C-alpha cells in the first residue's frame, strides 16, 4: 500500500475519535518537517494541550503533526 493510501486509511479510522477531542478542529494529511506525508491535526488550543489526549495507537502507526490554528469564527 502506498504511503498516502496508508495514511488515508489511518486518518479515516481515527478521524471521528480525534474530532471528538476538545480543541481538535481539523484532521487531514499534511507534510511533516522531513517533507514526508503525515497525519495533520489542527487545534484551537496550544498543541501541548492536545498531545496527551491523542490515542497511543495512532502515534504508533503514523507520524503526527499538530498545528495551532486558533478559534475559527464564521464570517458574516
């Protein structure tokens, strides 16, 4: 299985659980610091507040990058 396909499968399996985590506002596939694909989790709180809440089994299956986005507000 290609790396992107594997990550997409992992993302699908964990997305609902991650989105139920307070402070998580997005889950997708992004690029890690080494340039390789990773699971990218967007947060509305500082990333240190989220790291301990991530499922251990996710961290064992894929590189994960957290990105602080901040609160998202509707425009209008």
